[in-house]
């Protein structure tokens, strides 16, 4: 019985630690803002890459007036 209780206490402590870490991450406004900036910085590059690929594909398949 004692080992069951000890295991339950150990699991509860681990769960509590994870919860505290999650709350601390949500309260870290500076880190969350930096993550948003990093996400935003990647989008223009991806859009330019897709546009360049589309232009290259169009140049290959577009009929040329000869």
C-alpha cells in the first residue's frame, strides 16, 4: 500500500511540475512576443519562394511566340 501511495505522490509532483512550467511559459510575455516575431519573419520568405517557383514554372510552360 505504501508503494502505491508513493507512486501516486511521484506522479502528482511530476504533473504539478509540468503545470507550473506551462503557466510560467504563458506568463513569459517577452518570450511569446519573440516567438510571434520569429513566425512572422518566416512567412515573407516562404511567400517569396512560392512566388519564385510559380514564375519559374510559368516560364517553362508558357507558349513562346515564335
